[in-house]
C-alpha cells in the first residue's frame, strides 16, 4: 500500500464488556468519534448507561464540566452491524480471550471495512500473527492491549506482529498520546511484556503458599517493598475466576500444583471482591481486604494434600523470589527483542503493575543490585528450587562484561 501515514479520526469498538466500555471512553475522551457494536443489544444499552453514569459521576466530582461530558457522550454512537463500521479508520476488538472467536471477527471485518483501516485486538496474551493471518492486510493488524479500567489506567501495550508496518505502529503511538496513555511497543510473544513477566512472578507467589507462606504474608512482604498491592490482593480485585475459567476453556493447566489453591477458592464461589470473598474477606460495600483464617486453613490443606513439607518463609525470601522471577523473565524478553529497551520494561511495570516508582522498575532495580549479584542469586535459587531459575543468557553475558540492562541494545540479525 502506498499510504505511509494513518490519520485516525473515527474508530469502532467491538464488545460492550468492562474492557470495551473503558476503551470507548478512552477514545471519546480524546475526541475520537466511536461506533460501538456488540452482538447483544441489551448488553450494549446497559454499557451505554454505565458510560453515561461514569461521565455524570466525573462531573459531580469536578473532574470535568457538563459541556465536556456532553461532548464525550456525543462522540459515542451505536452500530447495528459490521456494515455500519465500513468507513472507520480503526476497529478495536475487545471480546473475551478466544482465538477462534477473534479470528472470525477479523475475517469478517477484513471484508467490510475500508482497505486503509487499521484492525486492532485488545488481547492480553493471544498471538497477533495468528489473528492477522486470517486477513488480507496483516501489515495493518496490531495489538492494542489496554489495562483495566481502560479509561483510567495509563499503560497501553502496542503489540507488533511480524508484518505490522511502521506507519501503523506510529499511528497507534500517536493515538495513545492523544488518549493520555503511556505507550510501549511490545513484540508478539505469549503475554507480551507485562503479563509474560507477571506469570513468573505469580507462579513464585503461589508456590510459596504451598511451601509454607500464607496469602497475607506474601502480600505484606511485597507491599512492604513498595508494590501498590501484593499478588493475592491483585487477584481479588481482578477476579480469581478469570484465569480459572480460561484454564477450563483451554482444557489445560488446571492440574498444575500452583493453581490448586485458586481452584479450591473458585469451587467455593470465592472469586474475589465481587463475591465479597476471595483470598480475603470484604464487608458489604467495602474494598478493604480483611485477613480470613479460613483461607489459611484451605492453603494448609492443599499444601499437605499435595505432599509439601511446610516451613517458615520470611519476607526476604518472598521478595527475593518474586523480584528475581520478574528480572529473569525481563532479561529473556530483552534478549529476544520483545522489548526495545529495559526502560520500556520498567515503564510497563511502573504504569500497569503497581511497581514502586521510587525503585524505578524491575530492570533498574536489578542494575542497581549489580548483575553479577543478580546472577549469583539466581544460581543459588536454581540449586535450591530447580533449573527454571537458571539465569537468562543475557544476565550471564552482561554480568561477565560488567554491563547493565539499561545499556543493552540487541544487535540486528
């Protein structure tokens, strides 16, 4: 295609769930005309009501005035079908995480929307190339991974597929700026930057429950380090059941030892804040996490059922294992070229995952410790807990050279 610059003035959003609502507001707040489509008209009506209520609340709070609220509402219109999206500049798909469903949507969109339109997916982990492959415009397919709630959270991961053009990445970055987002370009790998690292961090937190810790101890140690919230409080906020249902749908991962505590909680209907019980208890109308001895008992039962010999785990070990899991995976992401710099990885963690700002992000933290020290600590963990702790090759090579993540630039192949 000869066009080298995309000018996004009109957009469409597919999906009226929590993410769809936040994305629509992000676009409308930036003055972009948005057409909103969902295959359930009642859900779309309800979502429009939630958006109107949110703007009314913002007026009452003095964040915006009535004229601004009215202008933002006026940017949003309902679309009856895909045909109504034919002339928009950008479509963002925000349906649930199912590759086949997303491919079907992109296949249909590709045949209807104008040839120069950008097609984006809000997927948090799925393969952008597999989505792009069903279209005749893979160079115009991109991931736009918003973080929930999308109209409040600053981070936007812009996911670069194998064929995504530079012009599309530039237009996505420019749109992110207009929406007031902090944008980071990520490569196409499972979980991209943020969720790929989060998976290793959370795995350690869950394993420590089986080895002898309790959720409130793990959270207290990490909050003491400066995280906005620990992993178990985080899961209560987002919903413990999301991953549980995703494992069920995928038909894999449900037997792993580290998810057994989550599975038991979900079987009891303890999904987190929304059910007023998760890893913690919540009083009616409160978001205050209260320690629940029943959860400690459940953790102990699962741990013993799985054959673990429980032991004392102190705050230092909790912090060590969770932080080093982040750093080691971050190093792999950097060496694979899935992030353009260690600063981008830090930006993701500071703006999307509640990493303490004064520490500067996980990669800056590691640089300050010194990479020879990081390598030694990872080797010690590998001896105690297994080969998955082996230092990434990049850590080995930088430690040997006396280098730092912040100075690393991947050599072009």
